[in-house]
């Protein structure tokens, strides 16, 4: 309802665009790096409540982490959202754990994971927009 870090970042070191055609979610994710540390992260765009909430949680969760830590979080979130036999410790994910219920609604999994794929693309400096299709 009141997303965190929903703003442009003119001095971003990296950014990527993500699109989920199934739902129409569209976002741009911005990252400011200090060496291997993610100093700041923000997003803009428009999408459903789940995609915006997920991106908001992402920005709160990865700010201050290193790039490898963010990549591990991406792997955990991907497993949590896509695998019924996930062994990810939900409690260790803090607020992100709230998204585990999305797994019960396959059509919404891409809404929740879009921002993570977009972050991954930004960190790898991939120029092509990310599509969940
Ligand atoms: Zn959506």
C-alpha cells in the first residue's frame, strides 16, 4: 500500500527493467553499489499489489548487503516461491517469508519473483529487459 524505496535513482550504478506479461507488472530496479556492497536500491513502475509489495520487501532486504548475499537471497526466494519441497528456513528470511503463501497461487508466483529476476539482471549488468515468459 505504501511501498518503500519507490522512487527514481538518477545516479544509479546499475538498473534493469522487468516485465511480467501474464499480469502486466512492469518495473525498473535501480542499484547503487559501493564496491561489492549494495548501498541503495529503489524501484519504479506499475503492477499488481503482490508485485509492488514484493519489490518493496526486496529493497528493504538487500540494502546494505553484499552482491553475493543478495544473490543467495534471490536463490532462497526462488526456491521458496517455486518449490513445494522447499527447505528454505522461512523465519530466516524475515519479512520476505510473508511471500511464501504465494506458492499456493501459481499465477501469482511470477508477480512475486519478477523483482528478484530484475535485481539479478541489474547486478549482472544485463541490458535486455527481463521477461518472466
Ligand atoms: Zn502481478
